[in-house]
C-alpha cells in the first residue's frame, strides 16, 4: 500500500455526507474580544454535544471551529450508533472501583439514549435508523458472541443462515443483531446539534483556529483575529488538534480510516447484499464497517492505518474489500471516496480530564468508537462545569497514558503492533 499526505482543505471532505447535507453552515470568524461562561474549541460531536448540554443548563457558550462545523471525524464517519465504550470498563476496576465500573457501564447505555432523545426533542433530520449487526468470520468470534449474550439480553444471536436474512454474504459464519443501536447521517446530526446549541444562545465561529491558550485563573483562547475569555475552556479538537497542548498531543494517536459510497443500489442488488437496513461491523481488529444511506447507497468503510497518511489508491482498495464481502456488487459505480482521522488512546477509552489543575478541560481518544460516546462526554463535561464532577472524576481516574515512543516513534510502533493484529485476524 502506497501512502500520501492527507489533502484536507478548510471546507468539508468530498464525502457523500457533504453532498447530502441539509444545512450549509456559514458562521462568522471570531474577531475581537468576547467573554462567555464556557469556550469550546472544536465543532465536532464532542464540541456541539457539550454546547447543547451547557445551553440547556443556561450557560453562555462560544463554540470555535478551525474549519466548518462537523469538518473532522464527526462529519466523515461510518455513522454507526454503537453503545458502550471501545473497551470493557471492568479493565479499569483497579483505578475506578466496582461502583465506577457500574457507572461507566451505565454511561455506555445512556450515550445512545441521549442521541435518541435529542433527535426526537429537537426534530433533527439526520436519517436515524435502528438496527445493528456484528458479523463473525472465525469460530472464535462466534464463541465470544455466545459469551456476551449471556449478559446482554438485547443481543439476538444469528447462525450462518440467519445472518443472511440481514447481510447476504458468504463470508460470515454467524453474528448477532440488536435493535437498540443503529445509524445516522453524521454530518446532518452534527450540524443539526450546532443549530440547537445556537438556538439555546451559543455563539458559533467557523474558520477560526485557536492558536494559543491562557491557562491562568481565568482561561482564554486566541485566534489570530480574536480572543475568548471564559470561566472554563473545553478542548474538543481530538485527533485534529495537533500540538496546541503538547500534553494532549502525546496522548492521542491520529489514525486514518477510509469510506467509499456506491451509487444508489437497485432492488435486486440490495437483495444480494444489504437485505435489512442495518449498520454492520465485522469482528476483526482491522475491521470492515458498512451500512446503507437513506438513498440506498452502500457506505463501506475500513482500511485503518496509523501512519497519519492516506493510501494513494484508497478507492480501489476499498472497492476490492467491498467486492470480497459482496461479489454481486462488483460492477457498481463508486460515487464518493473520503477519509478521516480518529484519535486513538493507549487504553482505548475516551480521555476526559483537566489540564494541570486549571479550568481547561479536555476530551480525546475515542479510538474509533465515538458517535454515541461523544454525546455522553457532552453531558459529563456540562455536569462538571455545573459543579457536579462525580462522573467527570470517574473518567479522569482512568489514567491517560502518553503513547510510548514519543512523537517520532509512536506511529511506527503502533503500525507494527497493528500488523501483528492483522496477521492474527487471518488465523
Ligand atoms: C472514517 C471514520 C469512521 C468512523 N466511524 C465511526 C462509526 O461508525 N461509529 C462510531 O462510533 N465512531 C466512528 N468513528 C469515530 C468518531 O467519528 C469520532 O470518535 C468522533 O467523531 C470524535 O468526535 P470529536 O468531536 O471528538 O472530534 P472531531 O469530530 O474530529 O472534531 C474535532 C474538531 O476540532 C477542530 N479543531 C481542532 N483543532 C482546533 C483548533 N486549534 N481550533 C479550533 N478548532 C479545532 C477540528 O477542525 C474538528 O472539526 C469514525 C471515525 C472516522 C475518522
């Protein structure tokens, strides 16, 4: 696989989502000085969800985005609403205790409820559909599903024949279905939520890159044209924030993932591929994930890599992956192809904390699993600003480790580790 630098502009990536967006945002640039209760840096799900939660609690908010609302991972992702966190919280029992584990498990459920209720309450038009499948290629995957199903009544186990009533592929030995997880058009949800925040009083700025932070008693953030003074600053730039705060940069590894969107599929093509309109992930570490759009395109994602670069031939590689799963779609046209960066944390848990005892809070590192968890983060951060730090403290106790190898070696080290996982996926 050959690699090249990612060619991002200040406008949205050339995705199916940007082409099917309901609202083109055109918020002003930050100019001059303003003062608010809370300044939020980054207009992805973490930022907009926090702005909504704070607006609902009556706080004045400034939401400042380098590019466009939803420009980062939030406006480019697979759109899959998956509950829980990437990692089983019981792995953190030593630092958060059994009560902490129970609380994090509860948050893994609540994050999906937040999306559901917010879309209903504010009537956000974002193609919400319920239904999600995980599919297995190995016997060990099916064994794991049987184990999980003992604790998760929502999981409906499916054997090789049954899974074909959802996903018509010869590749899978079985899987499971759950009705309580699903999918959305993520850019429309993200912008829809920004509009909700705006209606609750938030001031939103686009094309306004924060280049400096004052961590003093009353923190402030600055662009080249303006400054926002606030009681709290919340950093939500995740994998796109670079080294604005070196402490955070050391704790997030940006990884690239790619998605293609086919032309709309005909009825017969749907019967040969996506029999049901569900979101699907397979169980490998280097996984395929896919689903249908509202106009019946197959959005097929995968090809994660940790080099920070994009494959030169991503469309062809992704098309080959899609054909392997659905040979019947070999001749369909690919209308869109794009990539995005997700923030990976060492412990595969979102990192929610405070920079050096200041009133500057942060979140990062959802590790490829953030559509629903970002919404929980918004609530946790708003609660903390509002004086209730119980859930913030639990998240903060899950020690946020820097990536070994420093700036120079962390990528090759992680890429080598992933190679091992990919080999294991094949066994
Ligand atoms: C291709 C892809 C597929 C994915 N699929 C799924 C999926 O199906 N389901 C799932 O649960 N998760 C998925 N994820 C992960 C999920 O998208 C992310 O975890 C989530 O969107 C993170 O949201 P965020 O707001 O923290 O970060 P982002 O959405 O990346 O937002 C960060 C924003 O901060 C801005 N910013 C950065 N620095 C500054 C600065 N200095 N000043 C101002 N603004 C700044 C950026 O411009 C950006 O818009 C996927 C990710 C990718 C990339």
